């Protein structure tokens, strides 16, 4: 068995030579590259609900901090109006450690001594903002006091020497009024307190007026995030105002302020058309920064999320005099495209950089930048001054990692992901723990794309079916499903570490990209070219589609479209063709197709495996017995010829801790004679044998167990691989696991 780990993220070149500034952010990692971080645990926020709480309600882990000893994490759960505690004494086995109820929605918090100071939003409306600072005793888990803030708090931070606590009072705009345009009173401000003997002095409260500074809506500053350096200077981002302010806390005076400026972007996707096309550009895009973090006493980094008219899809480094020292441009976005993490359905703002953290590990000053919509963390090493930071690696997060915190004393990094999709059958909010591991290699990504002929990364996602080249070991082919409007066949080098997508072929019909197909399986034809299956959905109210078997040339051109007999097609449900494989050659060539779930004419618990003989143009079938699950449904996701039978992926549709069934099963075809479709004769029922339980493999990366393990292939050397489908980063973290499982035992 081989371990398919990342031998070096440096392999991600991504065509950054298009811009000298972009090229500086990637490229070969030097021999002295810092030790990588790898994910070691994922904590489900649902596991920390208080007694009597409604488990069906949404939870969140938005912003996160930690206690002085680094052994307890504290996250804000805004929907639950509480903060939660996680015991990471053993960071590889986080444990629930209780919650504290609050009289409003927590935004962020900091720990000073044995207290947690929490910004709490109590606003009855956007036009009437209010909030307070809650003081929570860590030992007793009780709110000891509250201090009125006179407005809606957003970010909260403390000074490195522990002498100040500062809060960005945002008083955010109402996006439903005038399309969210500014100004909208009341204005926000900077509020801060002195900390004396480790206790916040409520009487020392000071308010710094931030009006009259920004060019955009100067009467309505909306502070978003802030950070304090060792000189007790606070840098504040005014996101919607696209402005940055520096304040000296000792005097309470604004010492500098300047616009965050704009960015010209090239080689980006600008159309929401379910195709990732990096030929677009955007000029003069406001940065609209969210998180800001000091790198040292002179420089800081901003994550340019955009929330109104901007969002430059990257990050920037400024000095406090207002000089731009570095601009990432679209480089992080290209990395996300090459990793299958680009959220095409939200490409107005691209990967939407939001979170940032800066921390020193050993001799290395590291920058962590979080993509909310790409669900990735980009790790860079600071090179000092105006030198471009060095790109090191990416980390997979939960969905929407917003809170980022480093714990250098324990060699840990932590993210909090706010998105909860349990109502739609997805994963809930999670907290993810990563460990710096000297001597190790980055465990993610497990598959990536190299550059295409245009010098830009080959785009991909939603891998829904795999097949192996019959003669070349390590060479695989994959298809992408209807998450994208363009059906494509990808060539994969599985011998590379990580696996490399080396080419993409568009599936065409009459010389144009084929429309209306949902590829879910691929098989290599003995005569050359491919068999593909497209899953139909006859239940769609508009433009219902049918299940199709497609004979396709090596160039992607559809040579033949084969539909089921009408009487059989009429029995189909929306769970249709889900995998294809081939046995035999010439007149004996048989194309086997897995149907995902029972159709109308199937007995409950039995699904069809269809057999098509191209030479005779005949259809027949056998039945496969499905297991049952306590929650959700069970169906087939893949089919692969093996020895004298077939291997299928049988799985439930559950994710994370709810996932209970993900298996490879073998069925022998020895002595089995399929019956013709439409025949009154009883179809033979296959006997299945478990080959491998996939749950341990899917849990091994220490994330949440991914639902859609949809692909399986065995290469020409007999090495087997499983691959997950990331749904095109829609309602998904975008994570894809390409896992080598070696040669099968039987």
C-alpha cells in the first residue's frame, strides 16, 4: 500500500508567471521550508450542546480563541447565543467542555487571565444597534459582569502586553435598505479599555471617533476588524469604507489613515455560468478588507473579502504609513482552482478571503489566510520588509473557516467554521485542529491539477467516476458531473504525489460542448475511446432528462447515445445511472451499469445492475441486494470489473458522524445469466462479499467523513484507488480525498 501524501505543494505552479507579483507567491519550496501543518482532529459543535438544547437548530463556531495554557478553546456560537469551550489537553482528541449562555449574539472574544471577555450584540435592529462586553469566569463558567458598549460590537482584541482591550463597534448597515448602500446611521467607532492587574477597567472606557476619515461615506465608518501591535497601536479596517485607520491607544489619537485602494485582476472567472473560465479580468476592484493582523510593529496583512462593491479575492501587506508592500492578486485563487476548491457558483467574489492570523513558530513568522468560500487556509512565510511572502502549503477546513488562531506554545493551529448545513443533510459547524509536524509532509492536497496549455491551472471539481487505462500503470481517467455545465474527461497521473490532473477533454456533441448531461461513470473501451453514463432525472418539472449510455471517442466526441427501452425508462426515478464498466471484448463486450437506487418496478432493497451488449444492441439485468440504514438512504455509486465479477461502492448518503455505511463489495458473475429487460422471468439476485470498509479510510484524514465516495478504479498494476466527489464546492468544503488502497486481498 502506498501513502499518497503531498510531496511538495511547490508542484502547484499554476501559471503565476503571468504576473511577476503573482509568481513571487508560489514556486518550488526551498530545502529549508518550515515544518508543515497537518490536520489532526475535527470537533463537531453539535457535540457540545447544553442539556435540553434543540439539536435540530443551527449552530456555529465563528470566531475562536484559547486560554493561557493553550489547553482550552473558546468559540462564539452566534445562533445559539452562547460561547462554547473545547478541551484540547489532547489536541488529537478534543472533548466538549460546556457552554455559557449569553444575553445576545457573541461576536468575538479574548482571554485575559482567568476571564473571557466577549463582545455581545443585543441590537433590536440595524438602525438601533446595541451591545455589551460580557465578562465570563473561565473556572465557574458564569457571566460575572456586563459593560455597555453603546453599539454593536464586531471584532475584539487585546494588546500583546495585556494593557488594553479594544473593540470595533461596527453598527453594520442594513443590506435590505437602498441595496445596502452607505451611509446608514448611526456611525461606528473604536471603543477601548485599559487593563489593570489583568482586569478590564470599565471606568477607563474611551471612544475614538472614526468619522470624517474615509473618502467613501466618511460620516458612516463601519469598523470590521482590529489588531494591536507591541507599541499599543491599533490598526482598524473599515470594510465598506475601504479604509484603514491607525490609532495610538495611549493618547487615543488617530495617527494615520488611508484608503485600502483597488486591485486590477487578470486571469479570473467573472461569469456565473457553471464553467470555470480564467480568461476574465476586473479593473479597479476595491479591496474592502476584513481581518487585519500586524506582522510586526511596522507592517500588517489584510484579508480582502469585500462585502459590498469590492473583494479582490486575495490579501495585501501594507506598512502603517500606507505604503503597499505586497499584493497577492489572483494567485490564491489560482491555487484554489488547481485544487478543485473554486466556488464557481459564487464567483462574484471568488474564493472570498476573510480570515487572517500571524504567528511565530520557531524561527518562522507565518501568515495564515482563510478563504471563506473556498474553505482553504493558505500558509505563507514572511520574508520581511517589502519582500514577497513565500507560499508554503494549503490546509483543508470545514465549510467557511472564518476564525483562525495559532497556538505556537503547543505547535497548533485552529480554525472555526461557522457554516451549518445539517438541515440539508450536510455537515454542521466544526472546529479543526492542525499540528506543526517537523519531518512530515503536507497531507493535503491528495490530488491537484497541473497547468494547461494556457499556462493556467486545469480547472476541476465534482469528480464522479474513475476508470483505469488498460496498459499504463498509474494512468486513470475521471469525469465531472452536472455541478458544471461543461462535461469533461480528465486524465490523472496517480503515480505522482499528490495525484496530478494532467489533461482535460471536453465531451462534445456535433462539435460543440455537450449540454444536458450529468456524467457519473466512465469506462475505457477495449477498442479505444470510452463508455460514459449520464444520470437522468425524469422527475424534474422542467427539462427532465433521461439516463444515457454514451460511446465517446478519445477526443471526447459523442459517437453514439444509447437510451433505455421506453417501458423501462418509464420506471426510472431521479436516482439513475451511477457507474459503468466493461467486461469482454468484440462480440462478447458487455457494458455494465450500476443504477443508484430502486426504481418503481424494483422490490424494496434491490437495485438493478444493467448489462448492455453493443454487438447485439440488447439490454438485460440482474439484481443487487442493498443494505439498509437507520438514517437516509443506501445506494450504489460506482461499478468496476474485477476478476470474474464486479466491485461496487455501496454507501449511505450521510456525512460526518452520521455516516455509517461506505463499502466496497464484490459480486461474482460466474454462472449468472442476466434476464432481458422487460422479461417476465425473475432476475437473478447477486451474492455480495465485502471487500473493504471505506469508513476508516475516509476518517483517516482527521476531517469529517465525506459523504460522496463515488469513484473506484484499479490500475494496470492492480493498485486500487477511491475518490470522493466535492459537489463543485456547493454546500461542501470543496475537499476531495484521492486515496490509494493498494492491491486488493481477494
